[in-house]
C-alpha cells in the first residue's frame, strides 16, 4: 500500500510517530516519509535513528496552515497524530488545547484538500467518547471535523477517517513507565487514583498495525475502534511492583472512572467486525457508502441497541502475566 508513496505524519516525533516510521521502513519502500512536528531537538534525535534516504523532517505546527500546505505537496497519505494530550494540562490551558486539537485539525483537513491527499486518518482517543474533560471534548470536535470533511471533497478521491483506541503501553505520559520510574527511584508507595478505575490498553505496534489496516479498510467517514483488553489500575500496579503498597490519591481533574470507546448513544451507528468496531457517521454523505462491507471485503453486523463498549464491561481482560508479556513485547518492538 505504501510502496512508492509519500506519507506525512503530524506530531511525527511522538511515540506513535516513531513506531509508525519504523514500521514503514521495515515493511514498505516509500518514496518519502515526512515527519512534521514543532520540536527541533526531537527531530534531530529522531533523524539520528531514522536516516533513510526517503526521510524528511519538517519543522512546523498544525496551527500554521501555510506551512502544512507546503509540507503536504505531493503527499498520498497523512496520519494526523499531533495533539495536546495531557488531561490536567489541557484543563489548565484550555485555549491552547483548542488551538492545537480543534483549529489545528481543521488546518490539517484544509491542507489535505488543497494538496489533494488521497487518504487521511486522524488518531483519536477513548476520552473523545462521551467526554468529561477538555482534551476529550477537543478530540471529539476533531473527530467530527474529519468525518464531515468527506462531504467537501467534491469529485476528488479524497477520504478522511478516524481511528480511536485506548491507553498505549509505554508511550510518553503512560502510567506504566511512570510506575516503573517510581519503583526504580525507590518510592515507598505507588499512587492510585481509585481502586475501581479501569482502562483500555494497546501496545504501540498494535496501534500502528491497526492504523495501517484502517487505511486498507476505509471508505471514508468511519471511526475505527479496535477490540483490545481492559485492566484495573490497581491490578496493573500489582503486576509492575508487587512489593509496593498503594496509596489512593483520588481522581485527577477531568478524569473518568472507566473509559468508553463506543458510546451507548451511538449503538444505532455501530457495526461489529471480527477484530474491531466501526462507528458510522451521523450525517449522510453526498456519495453513498456501504459501511457494512469495508474495502477489504470484511463484513460487519449492527450491534444490539443500547450496546456500549467500555473498559468496565469489556469481555477481554489483561492479567498480570499478560501485561508483563505486552510490556516486554513493546520493548522488543521499539528497539
């Protein structure tokens, strides 16, 4: 799919971007892979690791539409991964979150349209479903923008879709490396927000693979949701540091007890496939699309009315052994 193609990743120096670039270079022969981000030090460090002749490093911000348009000239695929993602920081700096996550999303869409990019996937988050915090609300707005963009493509074969998944094991800001650092630094206890809290978990490589499959599956307008396991935060802490006692510190500002990826209110729009769900758009596009059968020929069926896919009622759960295996797998894949 990506052989002899040009691919751009916004926020490309992040955890996802680095793993996505690694996967592209290992599996495909792209013409160009463009890392678009605003941190020159991270780009410099990334260029030391990924110095293939197809690599391009563009300093730029998604808030800067003209720069995005220049970076996207001749690009075939875009993954929009740039975002302000830290929940408490977004609560404290709300307008900065809005400028990047919403206005920046619209800039990406406009640049893709003017540059005639063929396929675009925006990365979302479980926090965008029934959002409680500003980060989630801003990503929900971003999701809506990308879905609706399919109605303004005219006669061009340009398609926008969204991929939504849960917490990424080992990514920057994840609780796993935080717990590991505390243990390494000799902490006496591990801070736990609430003993009943659950989260969805996915490895970086699983996230990258799901995005690649979503490019192969997309009609445009879908929100793709992978079937991934849940785990209680207290069980995760026990698995990582079984000898350390836990200290309940309370839920942080804007934090949920459990995360949702397919809300109950969207059950009439949700289709279940073998390894994922698809949430159909709430609007009707100018071009009719049969979302029950994707481009790969896989078929989905409507879920029951009132169905909700959340981290509490999930039928897939990680135990301690499974978590540690995924952590070790992630370390190997990222090397």
